[in-house]
C-alpha cells in the first residue's frame, strides 16, 4: 500500500463535481458536456440589461457548473433523472434571447442547451399544425413552412437572434402580427414536457376541450420552472395572399388609443396596429427612416384583396372618427420592410446606457391611465437622472392592448452597485405605477429573475397557489430556481 498524501486529498465537492460530470458524459456523450468557463458564461447570459451590464463591466453573469446539450427527449430525461437524484438545479435555455435574466444560474448546477432538439417532426397540412423539437429557431422552421406555402405567423423582434419555439411558448411570447394571429400561447396546441423527476408528460393534441382544467396552459409561461419543454405543436397559417398598409397621425396618444379601441371592439382584425407616442415615433424615424414624427399609427391588413379592401375602408372610417388623419400607405410599408431594423447590430440599446422595457398590458378603460401614470412616475421621480420614457402600443386584443414602454437613463452612475440599484428602483416605480393604474406586469417578455419580486404584488394570494403547484411538481425546487419569484432550490446541497 502506498502512503496516502492527505494534503492532496480531493474535496467532497470536487469529487462530486467530477462524478456528476462523468455520469452526464455517460448519459449523452462527453462531446455534449462542457465545463468551459467562457461557454458557461455564454449559456447563462441573455439580453437583459443586467446581463449586458455585467458583461460590459467584466463582472460575469451567475453561471452554472455544467453545460449539457441533449439531442432528444430521452437524453433530456436521463439528465433530469440524474439532476433529481443529486438535487442539482437545471436551467433550460433556448436561444438565450430573453430579457429577464431567465437563463441566469444563481444557484449553479446544469445549464441545459436545447438547440439540438431542432427536428421538424411533422407538418400536418390538413390541420395546419407543425410539430417540432423545442429547440428549433424561428427562421429555420419558417423556411420549411414557406416551402409549403405556410407560415408560423410569429415574428418577434428577436427573430434573427436565435429565439426558439420552446422559448416562445415558455415565455408567452408575441410577434408583430399577434393582433390577428395571436401570441405563442394562442398558437400552441400541445407540448411534451420532461418533468423534474424525469417523467414525460404529453398534453392533449387539441387546446380546446372540456376534459378538466388545462395542463397545456400551466406549462405555457412557466419559463422552465415546472419542466423542460421538449416538443411543441403549433398552429400554422397559409402565407397571406396580399398586404395593405395604412398610417395615421393623431393630436395625442389618447386619440390614438381610442382609435385602436374602436378597431378592435368593432371586431376588425388587422394583423398589425402600432401606435407610437412622439418620442417613439422619433426613434422609429431614426432607425427605419419613416418620414414622420408625432403620434403615429401604422396599420397592416392581410389576406385576400377583398378582405383587405373592406378592412382598410372600415378602419379608416373608425380612425378618422377618433381624430386621426390619414398619412397614406407609405409609412406603413416602410415600417414593414424595416421591421427587424431596430434590432439590427449596433442599433439596440446597450450599456453604459441604462434601459428597461416594461411591456405592460391592460384593458382599454385603463390604457390612457397606465400610460400617463408611468410616464409621470419615470420622468418626475428620476428627473435628477434625466430619465426618459417612450412608448408604443403594438399588440391589441378584443379587450385592451399592450404598452411597450421603456425607460432610458443616458448617464447612470459609474459604480455597478449604484447603477444596479437605480435600475431596480426604476423598475419598482414603473411597475407599481402601472399596477396601481390597472395594468398587468407584462405582456410577452416573461418574468425571469428580474420581475420575480413583483409576482406576489401582481397575483396576491393566487401566487401562493402557484407556489404550491411548483412545490408539488418540483419538490426539490431544482427547475430553474430563482425565477418567477419561486426562490432557491428547497433541498439542494449543490
Ligand atoms: C432584440 C429583442 C427583441 C425581442 N422581441 C420580442 C418580441 O417581439 N416578442 C417577444 O415575445 N419577445 C421578444 N423578445 C424576448 C425573447 O426573444 C422572447 O422571450 C423569446 O420567446 C425567448 O426565446 P428563447 O428561445 O431565446 O428563450 P431563452 O431566452 O433561452 O429562455 C427564456 C426563458 O424560457 C426558458 N426556456 C427556454 N426554452 C425552454 C424550454 N424548451 N423548456 C422550458 N423552459 C425553456 C428559459 O429557462 C428562460 O427562463 C425580444 C428579445 C430581444 C433581445
């Protein structure tokens, strides 16, 4: 027997880490497991201001210990079983285009990159349903659909940044034509989910039924806190035959809100209504080249020409009755052609600029109140920092609309702690003003880490029910801990 050198004895946690690494490698192949620090940082990062700011300051984002890249549901199951046995946190990641810190790993653990689950499993051309692996990105699915004359009708601003179908559903996403075609939550028919225990659950093939309460919509919007979505069936549409454009100016945003209300409550269905306040139409002019500033509305109708003509005539009449002045089709067409331009490299806001997007949603009766309350709160309470507030309304419903509102502080404090504190205070003041005025936390960006602290304020005692569901389905709290306000893992020693 050789002498044991106790000075070099491996620590329990290092041994455990090596042990788990080897088990993960056996489960999915060593090529698909990584502990490389740069990759761990990339996996944890997203498009939140927090992530961009920490990177800008070279401080690093809270990252996992392992990255796994499973190729299919069975591999996801194997990883989840292992994570459940060792009570290791698991953070699912699609394209990492989220804006709420949803891919941060504040408790370490396993970052699960789902982009290898990119199979197109079936395109049912009779029912117009596409079934895909959750990790496929929008443009890849779109080009396969386009080849069959179909489209997903889901074009978020992050379309060319790698956002995945699983991410659309997990974070209740919305695209530019949602007013007619719905959000991801309306388009999804069915999901397959690997639960924290490693078991697989498949919801029913149709989203409308009376067979009890709805499992599908419990997973939709759960942002990886209840399980890993591995497969998704989405409604698809025929590519519209044609498009028609309108644009209008208004004396103020409130007249524009009334015009939007009239369009929607008369049950017309344009695919796009975008109403910009003065500050945001100036931004649009700078980015896309629309030849107008002031309160601006862009409308797009699609379908066959007869439907377009009818809708455009009816919409024009309603908008003019609310005080709108027609600017003709050009502004709308320029917007449609340049719609991804504001998200192009170099145009997106970036640190040291301090910014945040609220995307508040509310009923028509509350919209003007919410807009005024938030603008006032941001611009007066943070006047010493020269805080700016801009807004447009771009997803409209039968009952209300979403205000895509942002704050900007051009020269935030240089000290990271002060800048982070200012960021959080801006969110606090904006969110509270919105909720007090009758608004809902947000419409389509999800909650992540950033907004978790507002979940109780938003849901009241409903949040306790959400927490007990989480505790029942994920008793050790290993699924994406720290997100949606659910707090840390419960029993993990990791
Ligand atoms: C420039 C820009 C523009 C944007 N525009 C829009 C827009 O117009 N509309 C919109 O809705 N959003 C928009 N977003 C936000 C973001 O793109 C969406 O939320 C998108 O749906 C996220 O998809 P993802 O695959 O990148 O998800 P990720 O960022 O990877 O993940 C988001 C959250 O979902 C969880 N998750 C991801 N995939 C799964 C899965 N398969 N199973 C379980 N949990 C999962 C993650 O754990 C995380 O909590 C924008 C973002 C940027 C940066």
